């Protein structure tokens, strides 16, 4: 198939480059009455090196927020399920905004519906981000970077204009072991690595890889 795309030149500052180390260790509270959804979100945030606690209701979340603030360890962000019994995510966001916290936590609304009224309600409550279920790891990573990311370098900055391109010369000739069971992936990755001047050997599975590492030296 083919298509034509007419794209305008990008305006404004260059895309942010994120210091991943500074995105880690944020204190996050996940609020969801569904245990499976709550634990899944917690696990994926833990995989992003965040400090995560959970609450199964809006009431419990407010108690945890108040306690954390009193101890001088406030939460940096809340992930709020939209549909919860008793107090939904929008209502909880309103109550959080009314609290006299020294630093208000950033908020993300997690919803199974991308309806316009949900998005509008979130915007009115100053909720920074809306995630539509099912949430995956990539979406969550993007959410965290939007909440906590910042510009550390701008490619439009004249000081960066003459920055040298990354050089692969220093590692040219290095021996690489590629562990991959898919034939097509093996072919693509091998060609890319060899085009960078690397010496590539392939192992079809982990057992073969272990045997090769024990028999030869790889960089």
C-alpha cells in the first residue's frame, strides 16, 4: 500500500530529553476498588522504579494522603480510578484539591471510557493526565514522563549545535552474542549490528547462550 503525508515543519522548542534517573523513586498512590487492576498498575509502576502504595477507596486514599503529608513524606502523584463506589475519581480529585497540602500531588485519572465528558471533567479538576484502560507499560511510562519530565537539553540551543554525533568507532570489532529464537528478528538484528562494525554470533535460546559464553569471550 502507499500513502501521502503532508507534514508541516515543527514549531517551538525541541522535544524534551528526560533524565530517567530523576523520574525514579516518586511516591505514588494508586486508588482503585478493583484489586486486580490496582495490583497490575502497582506492579507496572514498580517496574518503572516508583515507590507505590495502594488504596481501595477514596476514603482510604484521603487518610493515607493526610498521614503522608503530616509525616513530611507527601505523595508526588495519584492514579485515580474513575468509577469507584462511594467516591469516584473525579470526586476524590476535588477533595484532594480542597486539602491544604503544602504541595498538591499530581493526578492521573484512569478510566475505561474515553468519553468527552470524562475528559472535560478531568481538565476542570486540573487532572494532569487521563489514561484509558487497558493501561499498558508504554502508556504508563509516557504518563510518568509527562508528570515528572523536564527539558535537560534543547537541540535548538546554539551551544548544542555543533555537538558531535555518537561515534561507534570505540566499540568497532567488539564481539556480540545475540540471543533470539525468531529467525526474522535474528536476521534484522544481526545485519544492524554488523553494519555498526560489530562481530555477531547468534544463540537460538538461553541454554545455547550459556554454553557459548562459557566457551568463548564476548564483549
